[in-house]
C-alpha cells in the first residue's frame, strides 16, 4: 500500500497544448512518454464500494494491465491524499484474490463486482524537479463512458513523487497565473459514478474540520460547493459560506477585485459555465489556499 498526494485541475480543451508548452518550458522539466489508457471501474450493483469512498479499476496501457484500489482520502491544501494499492495483472478481468488483504476484503462481497464505467484518455507526462520536490505532471485528454452516456475529460494532475508537499500547491498556483484552470475536487471515478446515475459519495473530508476564525472552514466549503456545482451543472450553494471573510482573505493576497466579481456572480445564482475559461476562477481558488498555507507557516 502506498500514499498518493495530488492536485487535479480541470482545463478547457483548447488549454491542453498551452499547459504542455508551459510545463516543458520550466527549468528542470523533462518530457516523458505519451500513453493511451483504458480504465474499467468495478463496483457491486448496489454501489457498495462507492459508499465506502473507494474506487477499483483495471487499467490497460498497451499490453500491460494494472489493478488499482484507491480510497477517497482527505483534502489537504488543494490536494487529495489517498491510500493506494496497485498490482500488475494478466488481463482486463479483476483478480479478486489480491483484494483479500485490503479494506474491501471483509466488508464487500467481491463476487458481486461488475464493470460500471470507463475512463479512456491519452496521458502526456512531464516531470518537474525544482530542487525541493519531484512532481509528475499528467495531462489527460479523453472521455468518461457509462453505457450510452459520455463526458469529456480534460485535466492536468500534479502528483508528488518526492520532496516538499507544499510544492504541489505552489506549481498549481503558478500555472493558474498563466492559463485558466479549475481546482476540481471531483475525481475521475466520482465523475464516472455520476454519469452512470449511481450513488454519490459524501463530500470530501477535509483536514480542517470545524469552524475557525481564519476562514479555513469557509475556504474548503466553497471549494467543495464549486466542484459539486461543476459536476451537476447547477448553481453554487453558498449556505454557510462567509463571503465577507473570504473576501478579506482574497484582498490580502491581491485578489480582492476578482473574488468580489466571482462572489457577486455566484450570489446571483450564476453557474460556472462561463467562468471556466477565465483565469480569475482558478486564481481565486488557489490564491486563497496558498494564502492560508502561508498564514499557517507564520504561526
């Protein structure tokens, strides 16, 4: 079992090449290979695995197959921290015996697992080494497929391979200054479940539970609401979010005016559809998180 820590940013399709060129231009960047990945996710007919906040897939890359189990984990300063188990397997079918010693072994009838949806995409990798951390940047371009339903998939993931975890947020914030991005808390698996019309897991558990005077609660809550609204193509619920407090934090990191416009749009019931191609959305999301991280280090 390993631990995965990554930040995922959704992109508009026309931004994929822009992001790739930007990544390749960074000092210490090394362009890796490009692969076509076919990922089949499994669950029981009553979505028992999803209700346990886990995802199980078999990934095909060329002639190689890897079976992976991930927990949903927690949200930490813009990144997802998950437990992950991986095993090479002979083909596209599940190897149930490998799951016996995982959290699924005792709680789920493994014999009932069936294919539910697929995420199929090409992945271009760029490795970054900035002297403080080694980060794998994966640009994914493809579709999520559930029966007759399809959903486009355009993302860049920053995954920590070694070094300082805070560099994930630093690199994501730098990219947001160059290209419009959307900090997305909804995993590929959750998107697939939603597309399949299957039970949705509860919101991501954050490290910052409970109300705090510095707005930690409100930042995480707003980010979660934005992601849910993105998935559901709905207005963003602002119930319980202190926009005045968040506005003050945005002002402190030089984003007062962009955040004020964003807050006004959301308060009027506006959706994210026309914001996704604009830089202010991702800049506000990542700027608030980065400012909070800096404040934490100062204490």
